[in-house]
C-alpha cells in the first residue's frame, strides 16, 4: 500500500527530475527500476498488487504525476493501483482532484502534511475531504515522523487527524507508518474510529522482525492488533526506501492468527479501497 513511482523506469524521467526525486526523498543513490524488475520482486515476495503514491509539491516539482501513474495502471492493470496527489495549497486543487477521480480513474488521494506543509485538521482542508466522500475515495496521509529532508513532524502528529475522522465518519483514512513513534495514539484512533486505518511501513531501527517485535509487542500490547485492531491494519513497505520482501516476511512471522495475517496482507486493503463494513 505504499510504493513511490518516482524511480520507475517507464516514467522516462529526465536526469533533472531524478535528481529532484532523490533530493526530496533523501534517497541519493537510488536508481531507476523497470516494471519487469518490480514484477520479479513481487513474485519473490508473494505480492500481487502495488499501490503507487505520487506526490505533488506544487511549485517545487513532483514525485510522479497523476497522469503518469494513471498511464502505468493502464499499462499494467493487474499489477498497479494508483492514488492521486495534489498539493492542497494549489488554487485549482479541487479541480485537479476531480479530474484525477473522474477522468484518470485513480483510486484515492495521497497527502503528505509534513512535506506539503499543512495541518490536516484546518478548516480550509474540509472541501477536499468532502470531495473524496462525494466520489467514495479514501485518503492516505503520511503520519508520524518522516525521514525525508526538510520535513517537520508536527504537521503529521496522529492527533491532528482525529477531528477529521470524527467530523467525516464516511471518509476512509489511512495513517501511514502506524504514526511512529506515536503508535499508541494511532491505536486509540483505530479503536475509536472505524473509518481510520494504518499500515506497516515503519522501520527506523534494527531490522523488520526486531522492529515489529518492539513496536507491536512491547510499545503496544502484544495482542492489540490480533484481538482488536486487525481489521484496520494494512501491509505496506515504503518501496524503494524499505524492501518489501524483508517487510512482508517479518509480517508472516508475527505471532498473529493466520486469519489476521490474511487481513493485513490483503483483505483490509480491499475494504479500504472499495468501502464496506469492518466486522468479524
């Protein structure tokens, strides 16, 4: 549920665009990767679908455009799902989101408060959320710390999303990275609001197995996900920063019920993308 399209070879980015993406993401040595190589990595990992998340940084540039990811979905509909991204500061933000949903066929909206520099609970953001509800499209937000350069965590603190979740119960929201380091706060939001989801793209120390053990077995209750929150957690790796095959193997080794792993590795993403009830 978290793959950047910025380094996909078929985007045919210029050298300047690649340099911009490396600098904005802090991935200074990352090279382009072909779709065929991505397919090979997915086959090795047992992954069927990749969700592409571009990022519009308005006057600075972009990490893939809505048009580019739409073209990738048309080329490889069995592999890719794609979200739109619009910098909310743009005067034409609503128009661009409408186009992304109705003409480009994108599956939702991705916003990065820390990199786009906005607070998600400010009232001027509400028309964007209302447009997503109108089209039955979910939103993925970066939440918690971002390791990208020149990002400030205060914009993406999980509690900045509570008013949005409360005011718009029909808006499906994913808070990426489990809001690390504020994962208890995210658990509170998952418990309170069934329209809130999160993902497993968190890895800032050690290795995936050890970091998941610390995060999901020590920092929060060992059984909180498996017994209470399992409908609202989705697998994500943040490719290319975090390698999907290492992340997914760590999830498969978690001390969770097999039915929980099945939800995390696919079923919850379908509910998030298409809507539906969260129930046992």
